[in-house]
């Protein structure tokens, strides 16, 4: 496996080394491609697929690579494509459901530069950045910070202050967000569609790098942060007209076991009204660690009902990283 070269970012938005006060090509050389395979019977196989591809960033000279967690969740095989055209196997060190970060250990010597860990705190709307994919300038994009704000994902995911960049990168997963000082400020996670009246039709959502430092040592040694896991319900929820609506449940997850169904409207958590995803998730997580019973007031099939969901640790449903 080597870095795919059958596509390029439009030349008009590729980064120009003359526009930056750091060695752009050296920074881009720290980005590798990531290809992972996942067993057919993995919990996430139906949703995320069994073959996943994206990017990762070398953050340590011993071959530790930071990526977005969904690329490597439950992976039993990982290959890293290097900027010189070579490839080496990798081992998944772990992933964190709360931040969305994943870590890979290269299983051979990596003769690549590392990208220094920076901070997203100083990034402001309009700041010029590079969203770097594996393969150098042709796979990287010169963009800007379009905004920083709360982000709630339907899969029980919440960032207090995500970074949004524009224009959108076509291969955003695990891409490295490089700030004005040449340091790593975040990891690409999603591409989002904007409303018709927005100036930018598509944005990338980037996980800020500041969330890594508090959990990095635990991720390296334990494979996950050393903190009580959040209660997980195993439902997919969306906001519709200031209401939290169940859009689906994961097979065998607590929400399905409790009888929640598509179209149910969650009105309150433990008696506290909710009208948006962020409030819903925060209220659930405030009740305690995974395993806590979560009382929900739900509008179901034309009537109000009280439903108790015995939460779980999401990681208990996932296959552990394979050892190599």
C-alpha cells in the first residue's frame, strides 16, 4: 500500500510554501495515510464500514501517530502509507470516545519528521491554516478558520468548542490542522453541509488538539483515558423544531432494550427538560458513570411515558485492538 495519487486538491487552494513562516513541506511530510480493516462482525461495521481510509499525523519520533478514532475503532489490521511511497503496519494503541482521537503505533521505524503539538486556543475566525492530508501539497488545502463553536453529534458525541474550517477538504478524516506557527492544532473529523444562505456550503469539523494533552499518557499506556466511562444509551438522536427526536437505536444497545423507537421524542432527563442534543447529552452524563439508570420522559406513540434506560460503557460493545 502506498499513498493514493489519483486525486488532487484543486491547485487554486493548495498551500504555497511562500505563504508560510515555517517549512511547509517538512510539516506536510509528517502526515501519513491510514488504511484499516475491521471484522465483519464488529459492532461498528454496519455504520462505519469494514474498510476505512484517511490520514494520521506523526507526533512522536518513536512512531506514535494521531488520527481520528473512527478510522481505527475495532480495526484488526492497519497500514500506514509514507510520503516516500513505502508502507508499514501499525497497531492501534487506543481511541477515546469523548474526544474522538485515536492513536496508532507504527510497527517499523518511521523516517519522517514529527509535527509539534500546538494549541487551538489562539485560533480565531479568519486565521489562515492548512488542513493537511497524506501526500504533500497536492493532498493538502490552504484554508481558514470559519468559526469555533459547540458541536453535538447524533451518536452521543459533544465538543464544547469544535473548530470549523473552509473550504472543505475532500479527504478530511484524520487530516492535520496546521496553525500559523507550523504546529498541529487539530485533527479532521467531519465534512458538514451548510444551509443554503451560508457563504460556505461545506465545512470541515476539526477536533481541537488541546483535548489531547490531558489524556495522552493514559492513551499510550491504557488505550483509553483513565476516567469513569460516560453512560451510553446507544441511540441516534437529532434536533427537530427544538425537540430531541430518536432517529434510531444500535442493535442490542440499552436504548433498544428499553423499548425506545424511531420517532420517539425525548422531553426530559431525570425530570430536567431538554430541547437540544447538547443539553440532552450533558444531562445524561451528569447522572453518573456508565451503568447508571437514566430516567427519560418520552412522547411515544401518542402518549407521554416514563422510560428507564440502564446505560452502558460503549467500549464494552467494541472489539479490542488486535495485538501484533
